[in-house]
């Protein structure tokens, strides 16, 4: 209980140790198994007694949820393995793999239950309904609401993708069981047999939930964009060091909730003391590790801040915005070779632009050279923050 209290009081996953996070995830998975097996047994009894395919389908949905909890527990266990020569960044992504497996199981179960419901639509059978069935379904709704809340709250606190998927699954189970309850009541009191329709609806709910969970768990495996809150925190921490005047090219690599690596460029005065600047950047890397729990590598970009450089940088920043308001520049400097000045800078362009990088390079270069009269050397970047 003391661990759960600590998790609930934490403000971010970085506040918890790796072992604490793992133990919490495994304990929540064990609770999920226990509750889902109990719901399966109760609903299977109610479905058998009433002859309702919808109730029976909902029972096997809970059984699949219990299997999903087993997979989640294995994911937490495997993700806790230490780094080795084959996996130098650890095994944290096994939790995402486990979440993806859970999603596939959910989709498979949904397809089977939808098929069963369609068969019952073609050949409907009268079902019976009793107070026992109603009580079991109402208890199931209450239990699933509880599971939704604890998976959502604790999953958010420990940064678990698989628990977030389980939370969404529990909420859809609430809707599915509600549909089953309504269809059973309607069939019993009106004689209109919609049990098969209820079973098919449950199956479709489950398929939708599985597809959504698959997307959410596959995204970090593919390499998703970091949250704005995380990026803002990185900027705030690095810029809190007096020597750093700007931050760009932030790249976040996620090897699991316990292994996040960050690389970035920090702008520092070109005329500053090199050793002092290096110490400041080292301090920023340590602060990032302590506050955000990530391993950081910072590249120093020397920035010349004389009046002419500042003027030209501001002018060109406005020029590139005439092409697209979202384009920004960084790493701006002026080189001088035998009296021939050249403007050198990187242009950060957003995803989704109609022009490709080569077209943008030509457009930015021609626009800037026409406006300033200087030769330019440009690097077009996408995907960096």
C-alpha cells in the first residue's frame, strides 16, 4: 500500500525508481487477472443459464482481458532485464511489444465474437432473463469502471503504455456490457430478439478498442514525437544555465519508459571561455538526468552576437517566413573568405509541406540571396524541434 501511495503522490514517472515502477505494474496486472477471471466466471454462468450469446460473448471478452493482463505482466518482467551486449539500451521496449500483443489478442477475440453474433442474428433464439443476470452485469459494469480508473491513474503516473491500453479496454467493456444488459432486458420484456445484435455490437466494440490500443502501442515502437511538456522541460532546464542563449535540434529516442535519450544543440557565445562553457553544458546534462530521468548529449553551437550578425539574422528570419510562417532558422553565421561574405544557416521546416526538401532549399536560397545580395549556404531540416 505504501508503494501505491507513493505512486499516486508522484508528479511524473521520473519520481519513481525502475524497480518501484515494475512492481507496481506487475501488481496491477495481477489484480486485473483476478478481477477479469471472476467476471468471466460470473458472466459465463449467467450466459449459460439465460442462453444469451451476448452475455456469453461478454464473458469471453473478460477472459481475453485476463490473458491480456498476463501478457502485460510478462512485458513488465521482461522490460526489467538489464542491458547486455546485444541490447545496450536495455529491454524497456518489451513493454510496448507486450501492449501490441495484447491489442492483437483483443482484435482476434472481437472478430470471433462478432461472427458469433452475426450467426445468432441469422438464427435467433429466445433468451431468458433473471435478477441474477442483471446483478452480475451491473456488478461487472462497476468493476470495469474501477479497473478503468486505476489503470488510467496509475498507468499515467508510471508512464505505462500497456496500462493506458488496458484503461481504454476497460472503458469500452463498460459500454459493451451496458449494451448486453439493455439487449437482454429488451428481449425479455418485449419478445423482440436482439441478442445476436447485442453480441455483434460487443464484438465490434472490442475490435475498435483493439485497433486503437494497437496504434497507441505501435507508435512508440516506430518512434513517435515527444510530448510538448517534455520538450518544454528540456528547453527550460538547458536555458536555465546562463551561458546557453538558445536551444534547437532536440531529438528524443525512447527505448522504453526507463531509458530515454536526448540529444540537442545549445547555442553559446563564440567569444566565451571554452572550459567554462563546457562545464555549463555538462551541468545541463546532469540536470536533465536528475529532473527528467533521461540521458542527454549536448552539442555546443558557438554564436557570434555582433551587431551585423544580429541584424542579418533577424532580417533573414523574417524573409523565410514570407515563404511559410512556420519556417525558422538557427545556426546562423557569416563566413568571410578573401572578402567574400557568405551567410550560413539551417532552416527548420515543418512536416506536411507540399514542396520537398530540394524545392524548399532552392526557394529559400533564391529568396534570401535576392533579398540580401549575399551568397548563402543552407541546410534544410525536418523532424527536429
